[in-house]
C-alpha cells in the first residue's frame, strides 16, 4: 500500500475562521489524484472518524479541476481559547499523511 502522504504534493491544515479547521490535499499529478479519488478511501466519514466529529459536521469537497480534496470541520476549541494548543490550526493535518491508499 501507498500512503496519502506519498501521493499528494501538499497536505495542510489551517484555520477557516476561529471556529473551523480546513484541510487541503493537493496533487501534482492527475494520475495520483485519480488513484485516491477512485479508491473511495478519502471520504467525509473517514475525516469524521479521524477527527471524532459527526459526519454531518464535515464539509467535504472533491475538486477535480484543482486536483484536490478539501474538508472542513468544527475546531475542537475555538481559536484563542486557553486550552487551544494549535492557534493557527497548522498542525492538525498529521493524521491524514498516513492514510493507506490501495
């Protein structure tokens, strides 16, 4: 198996306002994008499971024109909360890197 991190050119997370995180998964090669898309591994339900949120709370987009996937979820703590450990949301992408793609 190959991991998403090996196929994607960029996997990142960031704030989408103080109450949401967004994840971008972008590919340089159309072949790799199609492989991930056609595997049907990367889904709203997978993101929900990884980040422990209800699937209905995940906004999930496949953007073939950009060779990209995008997902947004509610932040576990709002930005600036005393218990927020990642103010910019830039470290939340890590669990996505190791997703196995057939």
